[in-house]
DNA sequence: AATATTGTTCGTAATTTTGCGAACAACGAA
DNA sequence: TTCGTTGTTCGCAAAATTACGAACAATATT
């Protein structure tokens, strides 16, 4: 599926939970913000931005990669991390659809 | 702040991470979907919907309450759970703002 | 008052997450 | 080839998460 095809954004609850879980830590939100703002994309700069050990940063990056929200590429001797734009859009649509599904009127709770 | 006032949705990364963390489990997504769709709002019905022990359901509901996404009210002998609409909207705005913050052009990654 | 219904809390176990330093690997530069 | 730079992986420890059954509490009903 290329970026121009119409996409089916039927929510997959498991996938939504995986995206959410990946975002469920302040350091990982900070990393994603950093990358989304294009401040830089190299490990070293990400590492400098965070008050934690580089082994831990590397671990968080690995989790974000596995969630699909970012990619990692070797550009020797550095490693370049980028937002995975297609999955980013997918996550955005998932969350948006999820939140928008709240019904207006509620006999039970209103 | 009532529901009609303009709200400041400056993203608080810690809060965004807390919302995300609360959503980071399939059972909790299922619970939120169930409540958002207003299928019912009582513990018993939520419990019936999920293939896990009631003690575990109760625990997940507690976490969702602590995240602010839902409320819990005793309606003896039942307990009624509802989406916390104000915080729900806040979470929706946080996620949306977060995803929308991705810059279009990227000298580093494109 | 005794009993049934509805959920929460407790105690426990297994697994996962988070974090760190040290060791290691890969590559470029001298 | 040797050295320095850049990140990853390993091994470990501490803490948090997930899950369950049993016990408990609160209220309604009989």
C-alpha cells in the first residue's frame, strides 16, 4: 500500500493499544517530540536531550521502532532515527477515531 | 472551567504519557470502547464483556479512574462507570496536537 | 436476621519494564 | 594498523504490571 491509496482505518484495538503503550512513557514522548520537530535525528543528539543513560535511550528507541512509530538507519558512524510517517498517520487516525467514537447522549451516565 | 470556555491545550508531556499509558493495554481499550459506546456502564456488564477475572477488571478500572479517563460511582448495589467527558476531550486534544506537530519537510529524514 | 448480589481488596506469583554500567561491535580517521 | 567515536547489547537489580482466587464489605431482598 503506497502513501496515496485510500486506507482503511478500521480500528484494531490491539494495534491501538500497542501505539498507546509505546507512547506511555515520558522519555518516549520526549523522543517522539524531538523527532517530530526535526530538531535532529541522530542518536547522540537525542541522547543529549534526555537525562538518562545512553543504554536506556537506546532501549526506548528500540521499543519505539518495534511499535512502528519510528525507523532506525545506520549512517556510519551514526544512527539516524526518523518518524515513520505512514504509521504515524495511522496512529493519529486510530486515536482520533477512537476518541471520536464517544456518543453524545448517554442515558446511563448523564 | 465549563465545557464552553476556550481551553488551553498546551501539551503536558507527562500528562500525555499518563493518558497513553492508561490506554496501553487491550483490556483497557476494550473497556473504554464499551463505555464510549454506552453499551452499559455497570461493572457487571463490563466484566461479562471481558475474558478475564473480575478482580483484574476491577484493577483495570481503577487504573483508568486514576488516569482521569473515567469516573466510578456507587449505585448500590452496583457500581457505575462513565467516561469522564472533560478529560476525554483533553486527551483527544493532547493526542491530536501531538500528532499534528510533525513537521512536513525534513532535511534530515526525507 | 439470614441470604444473595455486587464489586473491591488482599495476598501471591509470574512476567515485564525501567535503568544502569561495562563490555562490545562497527566504522572512520590518523 | 591503531585509535577514537558512535551506539548496541549484556548482565543485573529494582520496581511496576498483569492476573488470579479467596476473603471481605456493602447493600437489597426474603
